[in-house]
């Protein structure tokens, strides 16, 4: 959805209205964002987040990654899931760090891992007594074009080091260009 103008606050006698000017025809998308808008309890606080739309990765890029990941796992004689999880930890820029009380760390890590194979945690000491820091890694299903590009680049590097044939740099550039044209 595209904005026609910057959002603004319009002061009223009894409060303030948040106005988000949309381009013509964009109002049909509002029902996607607020499918149950009539069910909002005006007596409760709500949270809204507006952020720039991210380019999604192409299915071809995802398929290529999984082919390479499988070949790399086979060459190294390890499980494909373990290879995937290691690559996820190595690309950078795909995790958040949270501080949690020590008694909640195990539960948080277990719940985080339920999101998928790539969703993993790394616990390390906190400077706060009774707390630990946790790196929360997101799986590739959440990656934007830039993150998926880094994951593929790392996987290609690993494959080349293991003597596994990969796309030529030109073929890889075309694949990445296809992401930008989506």
C-alpha cells in the first residue's frame, strides 16, 4: 500500500485523530491490515506499526539455496538441517539480542525453536545478576532480499571451498537481479 502524503495528527476537541493519507484505491487493503476493525475494543491500548515494505526473496533463490545446502551437507557427511542452522548463525544481521531472567531462559529458547528449523538461540552471560543474554536467530523464511543474498553468497563460498559446483558469477547475478524486479 502506498501513502499519498505523510501521516499526521489532527487535533480534535475530545482527542487526536491519526490520519494516514492513502493513494486512490489503497483503501481496499485496509481490510487486510485490520480484518476485524469493528471488533477493536476502544477501551484498550492498541499498537500500530508502519514500516517500509521489504522486497521478498524469489522462490528460485530459495530453491537454489536448498540445493546447495543439501550438496554441502552430503559432501561433509552431516545432516542438512545442521548445515542450514550453521549457515544461519554465520551470515550475520539476522538476530536480536534479549536479556531474560535465568529461570525463563530455557522456556524462551524452547518456544523460539518451535518456529522452525532455522529459529535458534545462543545464550551468553549478562552483566545483570540473575539474567542471561540470548541471541534469537530468525530462520530464512523471514529473510528479505539482502539477507537471503548473504545466505546464498556464504553457501556458495562454502560449496566452492568443498569443491562443489555452483552457478557462475553471471548466473548468480541474474538470479539476484530477478529479486530486484519482483
